[in-house]
């Protein structure tokens, strides 16, 4: 059984985005916070191919699903205490 381990930077590369640490931080800063009412794959900054990839990764519980969940959480921003 060949089980590959992907990293957050690999997800960015898979999405066709710059994937070094500084670029990832910049991307997150530019797009955070993503409204809770917006599904990750429906965010306005994705291309159609990126939307499809994100939707299918989660729907199929693919190897990428955990990283997509992490991206989703990162784009929502820090939890605010009330």
C-alpha cells in the first residue's frame, strides 16, 4: 500500500498557487476571514478548476481532504471569544 503524505504547501502547489511559506502567509492574509456563510469551494477567489478540486477532495474524502479542511479553517481566521 502506497500512502503518500502531503503537506500544506503541496496543497497550494496542487491548486496552482505559489507554495513557499511567505506566499502561503500572504494568500491567507489576503483572503481571511472568509465568511462562515461561504462554502470554501464557493469563495470568489478560486478558479473553476480550483473549485472543482476542493469540492471533489472533500466529497470523495481524498488524501487531500484533511489539508482542504486545514485550509478552510485557516481562511476562517482565529476563533473570537465572546
